[in-house]
């Protein structure tokens, strides 16, 4: 099995070096590029050919959100894992809407960082529960959004969508609902179809913005 190729965009030099060392020192992973900014974003991605991009939300010059907006249409096969801090609630929401697939905190333990990279590579959407709940609370308490239609979601689909917004994995949802992973996947496909979205991040973004759950 080939290594998961990871590229890092992080302006903190020590953190960038630490992440590079972690990834290159772990079996099954390879860091093919580490950059302090997004000034040469397209060239960096083209040259390094990553499977997963670990993207800091806040950087000098082009920030992570703008970078995501640029990368998603040009490199649809690349999975983008945002790196954030608690103060970035609104930016996390906007990155959800821009197409990022997952989110981890900067103080996430090394083992969990590797787990998140592998999960997003395999098609999952890792999101630290504290980030998900904080963002959800922020937008539920806001006044700039009005409740949208329910999109004819069934009670079970609404329940599963709520769990996805909270950052739960498909496995965790299956255990919570006492159903199989295949059943969860089937429900998620129906949710995507009804919401007219194509990914977990888009579904979560639409659920939060429209106050569906």
C-alpha cells in the first residue's frame, strides 16, 4: 500500500516542522511539501501532488479559506483538512461552505492528527466535536439566519444529520443508532440527495446555515 502523501500549509515555523517530522516519521505517511504561506499555492500543489492538504485557516496573505475556494474546483480529488483554534468559529463555518472536508485543533495530539489524515483520505470527514458544537451553537444563536424547510427529511435522516453536524463519524453514528455502517451510508446518501449536496461538509454547512437541525 502506498503512503498517504500530505502537504502542509502552516505559517508557524515550529509547528510546521513538527508536523513534517511527525508525518515523515510515521509508517504509511509521507510529507511531500511544507509551506509557510499560500503565495504559490497552485504550483506548490501541482509539484507536490498530495492526497491530503493540512491547511491552517489563518495565514498571512491568502488565508486558508481563500485557498480552499481556489483548490476545490481545480483539484477535486484532494482532501483538505483544516487546522484551527477555538477562536476561529466563523472561519470554520466559512471553510465548511467552501469545501473543506475536516477540521482539527492545533493542539490535537499527534496520534489523532494521523488518524484524522487517514480518515479524511479514506473518505471520512473528521471534525473535533468541540469545534462542531461551538460552531453550531454560534449559528443557532445568531439572528442572521432563518429556519429553512426540512427538505422532507425523515426523522431518522434528521437524527443522523444532527449527529454529522456534531462531528460524529459514521461508525459512531451507527453505534448511536444501533444500525450498521451500510445503513448509515444509505441514509447519508438520501440526505445528500434531498439537500442537493455532494459531501458531508456541504451537508453540515447547509444544515447550520438553514437551521435545519
